[in-house]
């Protein structure tokens, strides 16, 4: 399939998709997701962060999904966004390295 590059009118970001895709800008979408996540209380956030540190990926994704009432794909993306933030800020708190963290998850 041929992919085309679309440009977002809001943020100017570009992304590739199939010509008939109705998907909205992934850059704007992840910004909205982060905004949603930021609205969770500190307790919820700490609970989710703990799941991320402990590599409870599926449980973490489910928790984010239920907490925010979003789609699974959005929740998965949010998990990975949060993972990246935590990995950068508190890398030592993870139970394993970045290399093995996603082993068996994306396959
Ligand atoms: Zn955008």
C-alpha cells in the first residue's frame, strides 16, 4: 500500500497514512492524551507509575484505559509515553533495562 504524508493544520506536524485514512493528527492526539493523563489525581498517577516501573504492562494499560475511559490503542500509547518520561527521569527505579522491558510485548 502506498502511504501519503499528511500535514496537520493545527500543530504543523506531519505523519504518514494511507490515502483514505480518516485518522486525525497523531501529534495532536498524543498531546490531548497527555493532557487527560495529567488530569488524573496524584494517587492514580502513582498507582499507574508503580505498574510501569514493575513492568506490569498489560495491567498498566488496562488501568489507564479504565481510569480515563479511552480506547485500548490510546491507552497503549499513553503507557508508552509515560514509560518514556519515567525512564528518562527515574531510570534506576525500573526492574529491568529498556532493552528487555518490551520483550514479548510487541511481537
Ligand atoms: Zn497536529
